[in-house]
C-alpha cells in the first residue's frame, strides 16, 4: 500500500504530545523517532539493545513524529488540506509550556516497496528479563535464549504502533513478571501490537482480554497472538478504553501503557474492574508527571503505589486494598 508520510520535527520532550495530536486527527499509522530512546537503551543495564546512531535519520532537535495516510484515499491536495488542520491542532502543543522546538512540518509520498522490509534491518531480538525476550518474527528460527527457560514473544508490528522495545513496554513487562501469579485474569488496555497480553499468557495467566481503539492495532495484535500460539487464552477486541468490558468483570492485573492524562481518566473505571488486592501497571509516563499521577492513584483508592524508572520513563505499579 502506498502512503503519504507527514512528519513533524520536534523535541524529545514534546514528541508524545505531537503524536497525541496526530491520533486525534485520525491516521492510518504512527511512527516516533527519538534519539533519547536510543541513548536510554545504551545506558540501560544488562538488558537492552545496541543501535548504530549513524543509521538513524533523526533531526537536530532530537525527535520526529510521523503520520501515515493511505494514498488510495488521500490525493496530494487532500494531504495539503489535512496538514493545514494539523498545523492548527499543533497550537495546543505550542502553548502547552513544553519545549517543543520549531515544530517543522513536511510531507512526501512513500511507495510501499520503500518501507515494507527496509525497517527490519534495525529491529532485532532483545532480552527483557530472565524469562522474556522480544523476537521479531523474521528472526524466530535463528533466536536462542540468553537465559535457561527464557520465552520468546514473537512480534511483527506491521503498520501498528509498538515493536515491544520502547522503555515503557520494557518497564511494563518487568512489572508484569513481578506481580502476576499463575492463573491470574489480566486486562490489557491499549494493547497496541499485543506484546503485554502475549507476555501475560506466556507467564501463565488464566485469561487475557486485550483492548484497543485502533483497528490496525487490533488486527496486528490478533496476528501476533496467533504467531505466539496463545490464541486460546488471549482475546483481542476493539474498545475505547474499557467501554466494551462487561461491568461485572473483575481482573487480578490490569495493564495500561498509555499517556498520563488517559491513565488518570481511566482510574475510576479500573477500580471497578480490579479484584480486591489486584494490581494496575501503568506507563507511558515521564518523570515530571510522577507527583500528579501518583496523587491521582491514592485519591482513587490505591493503597500501595510503587515506581520504577528507565531513563525519563516511568511505570507505576499500584495495588488495590484487599
């Protein structure tokens, strides 16, 4: 499928906010390139990956968000009109107080042959914990575990968001391994490509319900669930946050790798869907948001809140009172 790529050059501090603006306008796919992600992985301890920065085309400001629109639905004239709307919507980022840089916009046509396979050269297997590793599907036959009993999560993100190697995903995976017990019921809100849901299944969950609003993500997650042979225990459905979860359903663990404002907005719904003593694992947060978000956790009724960080990224693990 041929695409139009609309790129916004910005800073590491503002790239998530820019991505949220893209999502609000509706896009076929979204990509984030951030030099801080690369540097953070280099600073990480014994788990992580090495990437040659010379191979990356990241702008001087440090980050870039790209939206993709299908060329069979958007003419160049349509794209130009869409960019005018984008520029207006980005005013919220310019006025947010974030150091957003110049917020320069450009676009170009991307024939399918230029992206379908080339990006695979930069995505390789990564050890996450002693029990979990993220393995691209095209490296499945060559992969060998770094630890006895380590389990691969085979991933093929396609056009959906998430290869499973971002700091927030790594933090969530490590937290999930710590808190999840064999047979737990797990709810994954904003599943993306399904990595957390698949991990829960491989760690021994009783069942997993994975939710996403994006049709592309739902399709990719379902394909990855099949590729990992966990379809009997993982169910992926289209849902705006927890809207499609039956009110009476209760879960032992809920994961939500989203954005700070969405996590805070989700908390009252999480409370009603967690078993007493159940845990919420929330990420997509940065260090500067810790105080505000943890206060919301306590205000909502969580009794035990712990924080782990990786570079500037944060995961909050919170237990509901028994």
